[in-house]
């Protein structure tokens, strides 16, 4: 694990690292914010999964999360959104919603993707093991994300309730088996068996297995992707039917951008802090 950069921020340290990933079979970069408290003791962490076309730097530079994170004594771990490198498969047409920057947090089973696109295992296993071994971060974890990353946070949290304390998402792709983004990505990465897709669909997971972790979702009602791609009403219905505890907050006038994320990141971090520090 090699440190690439360091910047002081709200008393804490904004860091960037690179490492050779055995799971993804390539070199990866990820960002970390360590609050001031981490200079004296190990701290819990929120893992934030970003959306389509993003890297590990979008959330770090645009969300304005560090001020509240250092107040709460919480680390922020921000991975990249896909494997990277000249030898990593990409969409032949250069589409933004498949290939580089669009890993969808699944373990691909199809060629040419499966040798690198194992983002589910990277987020669940390899990255936290590395972070917790090398940095003053303990094993109390929450998971959050935006759009494609909101989908990833919901799926990973729901499937690994023993590894996380809580889940949150901004504008998540809640029901990817029923929207164009999900259908395109899952067809490529997972093949044509739609039953296999359901293990990476938050709505389907809640329907089949229920829900135990607390969930907070924030969704802007001026989001251009709301009806076709995101379908928050499907998630809200599944949560209500499961009686597992979760809230979907709808916000008039807000869109899909980091202006929206920066407006409500404090609320989400305080939500996680209740469980991380309990």
C-alpha cells in the first residue's frame, strides 16, 4: 500500500493510496479521510461507493463530508468505481455506463469482464482487510453510496448485515433488474439468467430475505433519472413490507448532482454515527 497524497482538512488528513489488488487483478487507488481522533485511537468508518463515471476523488472533493466526519470521529473510505488499467476490459463503444467507471459492485461471471470485475469481493473483503491492517481504523463499518454506488451500498449492506452497522444511499438504483442501466450492466457482467441478477438487486433481496440493518435513503424529486432508472417507490414498498426499519426521504427541487449530496451528507453521517458509536 503506497501513499500517493496527503492534505490537511478540518484538522484531519485527506489521503490517497494505491495498491495491487489480487481480487481485481490490477493496481487500484482509493481515498481515505482520517479524523483528528485517529491520531490517538482507532476509529470506525463509513465506506462510500460512488456512481457512474466517478473515481475515488469525486466524493472527497465535492461532498464536503470531512467537517462532520472529523467532529464525529469517523473515517471515510472511498474506493474507485471499477478496476483500472490498460489491460482491463472496457466497453468497445466507450459507453459511460459499462466498463471502466461502471463496475456496478458485482462479481462478473462473463468474459471479458470476469478476470477483473470482481468489485463485490473487493469492497466486502479485500479493501477493508487492507484498510484495517494498515490504518488506525477499526472493524465497525457503515456503508453508503450514490446512484450506482447507492445500489452497491444497499446490496452489500443487505447481504452482509454482520459486517456493517447501517446503510445509506443518495439517489440509488434501487431495482436494477427493472431499469435500463441495470439490465445493460447485468447482461454484460452476469449473463442472460435474470435469476442470477436478483442477488444484486436491493428490492429483490429485501423481498426474499428481509431486512435487519437500519437504512436511510435520500432522493431528489427533480432528479432526471428518477422514474426510468432509480424507482425509489419500489424500495420504499419493499422496506415497508419487510418491517425492517428504513426511511426514504424525498426532497423537492433537488437533482442527481453533488449539490444534492453536499446538502444532506451531514444528515447521513449523523445517522451512521448513532450506530457506529453505539
